[in-house]
């Protein structure tokens, strides 16, 4: 589902939801990179960016009365 949202946001530029989709997609990428067996070692910067993304999404959903 996230892949479809990302595709739609790329086709419909300049919509506010575009930023939300990119934030979610980056979180999904980080989760997949860390959870699957690999040589990737998560850094403090990765954690900080993940937390900032989550806080941004929560703020935006609250701002637009989505929760």
C-alpha cells in the first residue's frame, strides 16, 4: 500500500500528503535495513532521523485533525 501511495505522490506533485508519504517510505526503508540480516549497523543519526520523522508525522496528523 505504501508503494502505491508513493507512486501517486510522485505523479501528483505539490500536494501536502507527498511529504508524509516520503517520511513513511524512509521509515520503512530504515526498518527493513535494520531488521533483515545484513551488515548494516544502525547509527545514532539513523535513530534521530527516524524519531524526527515520527514526530513530524504525528504533528501533521494532529494539525490536520486526522487523529
